[in-house]
C-alpha cells in the first residue's frame, strides 16, 4: 500500500481537462511538505513534471498545474493531448519515516 | 546535460548479492544528494535510500535496512548500491536519481533491472 493515495486511472478526450488527486496525511502533505509530480511514459524512467507544489521544470508546458490543500493535492492537465497518455505519480516527504520520500501508487491517464 | 546511467542489474538467486552502479555526468556530482528508487514489475515507485554529498549521511527504507548499503565515489562520479540477502520481493527496476533543491528527484537514470529468482 502506498503512503499517498491516487486513483488507479483517469481518462479524457483530446482538448479536455482532467485532474488527478493525491491524498496524504498529517505526517506528509498535511504537515506542509511539498508535493511533486512525475510523468512516466511507457517503458521509460519517471520524469519530473512539477516540483515544490507549483513549479515546472524547463520544457514542461503550462498545461500542467498543481494545487494543494490540507492533506491533498491535485494535478490538473488542460488541453489534453495524445502524448499525455502516461502514468503520473505524486511524491512528498514523510516526517514519520526517516529520510523517506513517499509516493502515490500512480494514476494511468488514458487519452480517449 | 545531466546524465545518469545505471548498470549491474541481473538475475540472482534468493539470498544472493549484487552491486549496482550509477555513473553521473553533466553536473558537479559531489555537490548533490543522490537516491536509489525502485519499481517492481507493473507496480509503483518505492524510495530505497539516499546519501549526502560527503557520504556522512545515509538513510534507508525499512524494507532494505540492514541488507542494502549505499555509497559513492565522488572522484569517479559514481553512486553504488550493495544489495545483500536478496529476496524475491527485491525484484525491480532500480533507478538512481539526483536530489533537486527540495525533496524530489530532478534527474533520473534509465534504470537497471534486478531479478531475484531461483
């Protein structure tokens, strides 16, 4: 069981907006720890998508955004494109687990 | 351009040992914390271990504590993971990742597959 909880799958048509939730607890997201998101395309390594809640690395389009409230965060992808089809993981730091990065179980995004 | 290349993954029997390597280039390796993260087949990501730039500080997930040892050689721009007493559940792709300015991995290698099977 993952420390952070994500829905197993979401889907949307091209051009639509989808959101992926990430629920933690008072020892990670709820404790004020930052949330980060990764995109894993089929057969490839995870790639940093959003860091420190709101920041996008160079090259990541502004169609990707994150919001955070309480013990949860939500990745939004607007203007859905076929190349967005991937597995998305949220990640945070857990105060109760020494040195530990904690991940969500991953959400498979299907572009219809 | 940051480049991380893992190697050393292979088929090993339960109880066996393996040493993974991660060759880093394109940045000042000795300035950065480094991590190992693994992904079992068809599963999600699991943080395994980190090491500080000077090797003075390390940490491990409970699932590998006492069996795995992380180390680095800054002169060789290399990160290592010594894996002992391997179990079936250690089967995974192992990624090395550079820690960014916060608690996240800003650059990841392509991974190396470790298969533990009799």
